[in-house]
C-alpha cells in the first residue's frame, strides 16, 4: 500500500457542528473524511469503506462509542480508533483503552491535541506495515534457506546414488574391454565382438546418466519448433532399438497416418521419452522367458494433443510403486538406477504443458500414456 496516499478517517458524532469542524480541520491536514451520526450508521460505513482511522464520540444516542470500538476491532483489529470524551467521561475513556483504542481526546476538541493523536495512530500503522513487510521478507528468507537445504540434501543423495551407479557401469565397461582385449589376444573374434557390444551398451548408459544429471541440475528454457511427428518418432526409436535388440526385446512402433506436426523442444522431449522407453526395457528384462518380451510404441493425435503410448509386457508395478514412480531418487533397480530418469521425464513433459498417466499391475506389464499439446504458448516457453 502507498504510504504517501491520503489516509481516510471516519468521523462519528451525533452533533453535526462537531462533525463539520472536524471535517474541515482534517481536510486541512490532508486527510480524506467520511461521516456518520450514530454507531449503527458508523459501522455500516466502516464495513463499506474500511477507513484506516476512526474518530468517534463515546456517548451517542442509539449505541455508545465503546460498543462501536469493540465491533470495529472484531472486524479489523488493525483499525486505529481515537475516542472523543467529555470531562465527566474519563472512566469510559480509560475503559476504551482496555479495548485497544489508540488514544482519547476531550471536548472541546483542540486541533493540536487531535493532530498529536492522529500522528500516534499513523506511527502505529506505519510500524505495523514495516513489521509485516519484515515478516514477509523473513518468511521468504526461511523458504529460500529451506529450499537450499532441500536442494543440498537432494544433491547429496544424488551424488551417493550416482556414485553407486557409476561404479557399477565402470565395472561393466572394464568387463567389456577385458573381453575385447582377451578376444583379440586369442584371436577369438566372437568374444571381442561380445566385448565391444557390452562396452557400447555401457557407454550409452553412462551417456544417459550424464544427460539425466544435466537435466536435473538446470531446467532450460524450451526452444519449441514445429517437428514432423513421424520423423521425431523414428529418431526416438533409433536411439532405443539397439538396446532392445541387444536383449532380444521386440520393439514395435506404429504412427497413425493422420499425425502431422507438433511444436516441441525435440531434443528435450526426446530425452523424456527415451527415459520411459528405457524403463520399459528394464521392466522387460525381469520377465521370463526374455525372448517373449515386447514393447509397443504407438502415436496418434486428436485436435489439440499428440499422444505417445508406451506399453510393455514386463514385470509390472504394484500401487505403491506406481505412486512413487516420478519421485526424485526413487528407483526399483537398486544400485543400477539413479532414480532420476522418470522424475526428469515427468518434469520435461510438464514443461511442455503435457501429462503422463500410468496403468500397471504386477505381472501384467505397464502402459505409459504421454499427452503433449500440439502447440505451447510462448509465455509458457519463456517461464520453462
């Protein structure tokens, strides 16, 4: 609120002459004024206009100033109320202070005394606003500190999780390189080829982990451009197919003929869908027999959205796992996972104003449905 704006004062007195004198004096001091001739009318004006200061007589026909003071304080405790009293009403004036009146002045009203009482009321209003501003600032600092602590705690968890995951990947990489080396030494091309494939798969996992860390560390502004959905999906499948084929998992893709374009950050959205497809591969690896494992990626569109459906016949999930699926650092892969992939996928889809829904039952596979708007408002992109 503007501290320099004129303050509004409600004058309450049953005598018109006193109201007129007070109005002229207060307007000369730079205040805005409202008037009421009794307590009932005064409270109606107060409810309608919410003046910051009320100057009211204590004794009035049809309701006294004390009761008006109590009603005003119940309605808005921050309103400053100055009581006007006659010389014989000192006990009432002192009683008004008990009900949190700001001050009282006696009749006949001295303008200088009134000015002093008003300045005291203004000081209380100013101090209260400064205290509120300070409190808001302090609350913001507490929130920022809490967020920083949470971020540091998350960072610590992430480092620990990634360290375990990276250690396992490096061990796998060393194993692949050993197969290559021993295969070449023994002129066993098949063994060397097996080692190369293992090393390549591990390198891809390391690359994906690094990308996940980068996406988690900083949300970038979306750079949305029109892309052909069919071409986008083909590039997506090309990334995941080598891993699926390597484990003997069938990856079937179908794009509806009427799907044309969408405005997305292609690289960013691709990273999200790769994470979901990778999750499907991992789910299929836990099924037996492995050769029966299958992932179906289908894409269709309606007037406003493009829908990616990723269904697998893997191990499936119980309700508790589904509920925690997109939680940061939650993983069902023990040391093989960082708990970043699906969290990041959900965040990226959310940045595109999209949504992810999951249906799954233990032993019945899982179906992820990702809905992406065909276009994203420019202001949304700027905030992402």
